[in-house]
């Protein structure tokens, strides 16, 4: 097998020719250990693992180095503060930076082990190589590629003509990329920090020729990679987000110091998206491996999912796709188990059985073509479904899994003899149509930990853990909720709460609703929108304690529009009340709402509303009639929902969703009203408070333009225009 790899630097596939025949050296950018790595990081580490496994399957001896950035990882936006994220996390937790780093390093090792990622041969820690970093900086200063200003050392980008060759960021494009960075000490805005002077009171610092300080972000990888793999090595891996500035700066540092190219192949994995969106804490779609396992998924189902998309293409992670991957992996394991169970290498091949290596050829050819895992999986499935002799099939499955790392074959393989005896006896009973005792034997087989699948005259028996996964008990979208909107009213009121990682707010509001609605026929629907703070457990306990509570649990953040739609689809109440966790009822709030909805011309009612002159600026209004009722509390008849429809699920953030739905109601000819004097207590809005200002602005603006596109030309719907 001749391996071709896409090289980011040359922007082409290149034949992999290692510096030393039969040996390969790989450096991978590892984790910054101030928090758990997320599944996007893990996809990049899987790329390096599959590359290593493929080379080793060729008989190549691999030396793999993966760095651990424990303390001193200086992302540019934090340089001016003189504080890195490890230090910030340590201060917040009351621990030392070393303790924080050690905790998350161990967590990283656990994640890699769970994904069957082979441990790197060396995991150098940045703090152990500060001396080598200083030595490399001294080389750059001696060559006039770096300069010192007030204890800070900067790389002179203008002195390295090849800067930008990896990313293409040169000239104006480079200036645009660094324009936001302000550092008056630099000679040129393009220059970047190699060493930073320690500010007063800083504890994490090292002595240097320029005074006490700490290394910049990029220098660590240049120092560690060349120290451990030599001044030339074969492959450098990472994610596309590392291309600029990190790897671009690595090239400038390493080649500037050593005077020649250092890396033979630059290999980068593409981004992982979640539900089509970039992962962001504010969006609530950043997942760790432990969060997947908490939802009942085998970590190797995620490994399988990553193998279904080529590493240079974006992977859109959804829980539906993870479910499909889980089912596919279970099926593969069943087939692999059955192949080994049927394997009798002493038997002669039967007529028509495939014994040659056509599937092996397809598998290895796929891997040799820039690690094309999707085609390799297709060859694996072709083998599984083929008439290949069981002995050959089992042998190839073992070989394939050495690269895939999916644990397809259990150890030891095959059925234990006592279970096999039960299966054989049951088969004889079924052949005689003696089904009652056969069913009892089936129960004994299942009690022993094996699942039985009867197919016509034969039975297949596999370990229970290989059985196809059942439903995980949670929802993946609002479509998973059966709609009761067309059913007759089953309650007087349905109050709907939604929350994501807002246990305190959900508990406070839910208990207030239950305490202040005892005189009404009420169902309380609480939608747990992908929380990881214990909300699901509390919600199940609440539902057990109070039969009025109906819990709905989503396996991820499906967005506020979709979450509220879950509640409305499940509602049985004549009146639907959408209540935010920032609003706490302190008395009977349902009777005034019900009274306000008696008028057939009424659409939505609530305590807070807004009006507008032009659809672009909205201001609070006392009512009684308003253009839109704010989403903190919106009440409407269920018949209105049937007529108007559900909320627009493109509104994942809450801002402007209420305007959008209120205008949809007005478009149908209904009027929106303020109900004043409701017994309510206001609290801080969780989603708003925990979202950084910049992200608030971005999400709000995106929702506003979405709203404006729909209703910007419908000013006739506004009260100001209808007078």
C-alpha cells in the first residue's frame, strides 16, 4: 500500500515518503488543559490516531509525540491581561495552576482511552520545556528574526519572506487578520509574541535573558517538536483552526531558527459542527465525550460517526446521526461476532464462498488514498454482507479493526460452552416445533447475557451489549413529540416552562406555578432543553411527586423556538401559557389571563408588551393593546395555535421570537393585549446574563434580521399605522 496524504502547505496530495525508510515521525498539537476537550477536538485526535494505525498496519515504525499545554498557553486575546486560561481557572476554583492542569490532563487521557486512541509515545508538557523555548528564542534574536522591547520578545514577521505560505495570509490579508490586536510595543502590527514580561504579582513565570516572564503560545510547539523529533520530521497534525496563526507561526519560528524546512507533511482535519452551527458555549452546543456517554451512547459510536465523513470535510454532528452510528456499530459487532462464532478454519470452503482478498484490496486502497475512511467503511460493510468464508471474514475483520479501532470482535470470541449447549438444545426443540420449552431456554440464554434473534429456521445469538440500541429515552427534535393540538381539551390550562442548565430557575418557577394554581385544572410541561446540571434527575423526581407535571427531556439544546414547540405540541390545555424562568408567580395569575382571553378577537395576552412605529425599534408599552406580547409570559388559546401554527424554530436564541410569533397572530387578524396587575416577581434572565456581551449582540442581531426579513414590509400590522 502506497500512502498518499493531502499536504496543506502544497495544497495537493503527496506520496508519503518518510525521512527514514520504515519509520515515521508525527507531532500532534495536543490539548490545552484548562477544561475538558470537546468532541471537535477529539475528531482531530482521531485523525492522528487513524493515520498512525494505518502506517503501523503497513509495517512502519511510528514515533508519535503529542504535547500537553499545561501552563503558559498564551492565546493572543489574553496576552494583554498577562493571564492565561489555566491561571484564570485555577484562581476561580481556588486551586493551583498545576492542580488544574493535572486534573484535565487525566480527563483527556480518559477520553482518548474511551475512544481507543492509542497513547502517543511521548506527551511533553510545556512547563518542562521552557528552557528549550528560551534557547530557540535566543537563536531567533541572534539572526535578527526577533527583537526585545521592555522584557518582551517579538518575532519579526517582515524578516521571514515565506510568512503566510501555509495559510495564504499575506499582505493585506495578514494585516486584516491582525488589525484588532493592539500592542504599542511591537515594531510591526504583524509581529507576534515569543516571550512576555511578567507583570507585577504574577506567580507563574520563569527567568530568562530578558527578565522574568513566560512563553508565547506558538513557541512551545516549535521547541518541543524539534527537541523530541529532530530538526526535520515527517508529519504535523492539527485542526484547520490551527493553520493560522499557530502553525503559520510555528513554521516561521522553526525554519527561522534552523534555516530549513522542518515538516514534511502538514495534515489538518476540518471542523465539526453541531446541528449545522459552530460550537459555542452561548449556543449550548459544545459537547464533551462524557456528556455523550451520560446520554447512553458508546464512545466508539462517536468514533464510528467520525469515520463516516472524510477528515478534510466538515462533519455535522447531530444526535440523530449519533444514534444511526450507534445502531450501525452494533450491527457490525453482531456480524463480526457471528463470523467468529461460525469460524472453522479446518473446513474446506463451500462452493460460491468468496475466499480471495477483494474486500481487503478495497479497504487498503481507500486508506492509501488520503485516509478515505468512508470508503474503507464501505469495504468493511461489503465484506460483512458478502458470501466470504467465515474463517476469511473473521481474519479480515480483525485486520480491518486494527486500523478502525471499533472493538468489533470481543475477547474471548465466541459463545461460552454452557451457552452454546443451551442454544443447540433450543435449536433442536424449535426444529420439532416444541416452542414452550424452547422459550424457557431462550430466557436462560438471555439471563446469561446474550440476545437471541430467530431468523426463519435458524437462530443468531450475540452478547447483549451488541444488541441494537434502544431509544435513549430523550427527544432529538420537536418532531419527536406527538402533537395533541387537534385533540379535545384535556385540561383547563397548560403552563410550559423551558430551561437549559437553569436548574435553580426551573425549580423556583415550577414550584411557584404548582403552589399558585391549585384552584385550576392545570398541567405543567417542563422542557429540559439539553441540560447537564442535574435538571433531568430533578424533573423526574418532581413528576413522581406531582402528577400534574409532564417532563420532556431533549438530548441537546434544540433552541428556544423548538423547545417551546415541544410543549405546545404536547399540550392538552384549553389555554396555553408560555412562562419564562425569570418570572415567578406569587398568586393566582391564571384567572386574569383566562378572563382576558374570553374575547374571540384576542390573540395573545400577557403582562409585558411592546409597540413599534416601523418594525425596527420596539419600546415597552403599558397597553392595553400592544403590537407584541413579550415572551416572559405569553398566554393564548390552544385553538389559536392550531390556526397560527407553531413557533419559528430558526429562533434558537430567545430574542425576537416573541415579536415574530405575536406578529404571526396579528397577521391572522387577532389583537394582543396587556393584562396588568398580575401577581408576579421578576428575576434575572438566565440566557441573557450568562451570554457574553459580544455574543448577545451577535445572536440578537441575527434574530432581528430574521424577524425583519419576514415582517419588515408589513408595517400595516402595527397599531401606529392602523390609527
